[in-house]
């Protein structure tokens, strides 16, 4: 499931100043090198993603808002796209000489609440041959109080985040984030590329959930991941269970299908978010 809401606030005529980040990571191309052997770097190179269609997975979801559990539908879209380097977005011109393939994962939900609905859309991008290292992320929330928007780009040294929030004390600004991290938002995609048969277990650093309506300083968890077989139950077939222990009292669990493309079947998180797969299809959702 997903987090809370966002909003946008504009600064005046002065350009925003970058926040000073404590413990700025000595980021490099080898930032995640220690954990890469646990993942199949060619996971997204499968011909499945060449059919021009998107994988659209729909989940029954729950999330706690205003101390009440809310039920809603959550959609996750995974598709291959061609980016161009000039604008760093999906290209309209496939004859350009600066194209490179990415995997896009869109996460969308509209959550009904007593006062008004909450809306979230997160777009995660990974280079097709790099399922672990995030390349780009944008995430936004909209509700009656306002909008919040955050973007995160790999600048080659650190992740650079720009944010626009309607919350006092946040406003519009930027900050550098560590690059040697897994995003909690991206785990439903990244963990699909684990070498499940090896039942990997390792330490990792996880950046806390960014699909929220806040732009607070980041929280980094020194987490531990374990993998095990999960027997079939009333809702899911036999699967791979991946547990990410973020802290002693904070555990996230993910169930993945045993067969490629290892679709996320179920997710439960320490803060009360849940996802349970109810439908999946390959679909051309964009109009021509």
C-alpha cells in the first residue's frame, strides 16, 4: 500500500538553497556493489518486455489514515520505455542517437477518507540492465489541503532531490541524498530480480517511503533481508517470501510468484499498509 499526501508551495524570487546533508555518502558507481551478486542484473532483459505492452497489476489495498484503516484499489504498472538523454524522459523520436532503455514502474491509488480523498502517483525508473540502482523517481500527492511533489535524480555522485511541499517548514528546496540505498518505494520492483533459488540474506540500507505528502529529511534504515519459501494459503499460491527488517520493531514482508516475471503477490508493512494481488494483465493503456 501507499503513504499519505502532497502539495506544492512556491518560493519568492530567490532561488532555493540546498540543504546541508549530514553524513553525505561517499557515493560512486560502486555504491551498491556489495549486494549486486544477490540479484539477476539481466532480469528485465527478458523478451517478455519487448511486446510493447505494460504489465498492469491491481491490488486490494489498505492503509491507515487518521487512525482508521482505509480500503482502496492500488495499481502498479511496469513497462519498458526508451528514454533520450537530452530531456531524460520517454522519447517521441525513435531515430535519435541518444536513446537508452529503462523500466518504468508507476504506482497509483486514490484513497477515500472521511473528509476528502487522498491521491498518489509515483514513477520509478531503472535502466533496463540495472534493476537495483534507481535512475530517477518522481512522486506526488494531491488532496484538499494542497499538493506535494518530489523528484529524485541520480547525478552520478548522489541522489539529488527537489521538492515542493505545502507544509510549513518545507516549502520548495533541494537536498542531496545517499546513493548507496534501496528505496522502500522501489522494493516491489527491485526484489523481483533476486536470485530466489539461492535464498539470499544480506544487509542493505533502505531510504524510507517517499510516497507521502511530506518532504521531511530522509530516514535511512540499516536493514537486513532474508528469503524463504512460503507455502500456499487461501489467497496466494506457493511463493517466495522476502522479509526486510528495517528496525527491531519495523518489518516489511513481500510475497513473489515463483515463476518469471516474479510478480508481487502480497505486501505487508510495519506501518499498516497491505497489498493483495487481485488481477494482472498485459495492456496497452496509452491511446494512439
